[in-house]
């Protein structure tokens, strides 16, 4: 018989009631307004986002990485596994409860990733860190991973979006160090988003994590129109929608 889910904690959030639920010893899920935000049983795309984004940073002297959205910590764990000991990783998370859960009942899922000395956690909108790096108040980042609940949809009503609009993407480009890379997690491919990235000066590639079943979309983009493939080679892309691995 399948065990029922047990609610461990419940807090109010701007997007609705946020809950942490558990079943058995190591199965967890987070919901917001009754909708599943993420589950410990399916996190391949979140891990792939960081793996693909950070795979070329191991040789960097002191790489700086920004992660927008903590979730259960799987994106952070994958980034730490790919990065050298000299790296610095800033994680921005809007909800204090999510940070507390990742330090508490969820900590063992990621080998206590938040306790890694390379990690700085900021309870704030990731947009504030992007603006600070773009203005020079913070050092620019070699990689930026945006692993947020509401990813881009690519529609025209996002033209003024604080993260996906043209002005916001231009600011994100300024927050990247030369040759820096941006990774964006989406539930589904966002029509026109690769072209929007290209207009901001980012050569974009769309990848799908995993095989079979539902496969989330990941956009990888690099400054100056450079997109680095899995073989480490740089290919110049024109920003066409749907390029890259499927």
C-alpha cells in the first residue's frame, strides 16, 4: 500500500501556500498553492542545468556563480560538484522557509550543500544580485543559473518582465563576466525566447534533460554569441529557436 504524504511544514508565500511534504524517510515534495513545485524523486533537469552550465569552469581560477532559486538544493549540489574548491556560489531564494528546509529535513538529500564554505545564501529576489553585478556593486559572474518556479514563456506579454524582458536580459548580460554563460530552466520550451536572448547578445542553445516521459527545457546562452557544446568546442549560433541537443 502506498504511504500517504505527511505535511511537515506550511507557510504563506506571495504565490500561495507553500508546503513541504514527506513520505517515508527520503521522499519529499514541495507544493505552492496546491501545485507541485518539485519532488525529490525527479530532479534530473535541475541537476543538468548546473552540470551543463558549470562544466567548463573547473579550470577557472576563482569562478563566481549565481543561482536564482534554491528549491531542494539539487541545482546547487550539481554546481558544487562541477566547480573547483576556489569557487564562490551565491544562491538567491525568496522564501526563508525553503532555506530552512534545505538546512533541516532536506539537507541530507544534497549532502548538506548549504554548509559548503563556497556557498553564500541570500534571502532575496535574484534580480537584486543581477542589478548589483550589472552596475559594478558586485563582481560579475562567470555563470548564472535561473532555476525558478515560473520560467519564461516567450510570449509578448513578457516584454517588460523583470527577468525575461529585453531590458532585464540586457542587464543580465552586463552581470556576466566576459565569456560568461546563462542557464535558464523552463517547464516547456518558450517560443521566441532563444531569439530574445540573441537580441540581448547571447548565443542560445536549447537542451532537453533526460530521455522519455516529460522532459523539461533548459536554455544555455553565452556572451558574444558563443555556445559551448558537450565536447567543449565553441560553436557560433545565430540564435534560431530550438537549436542544440534534443
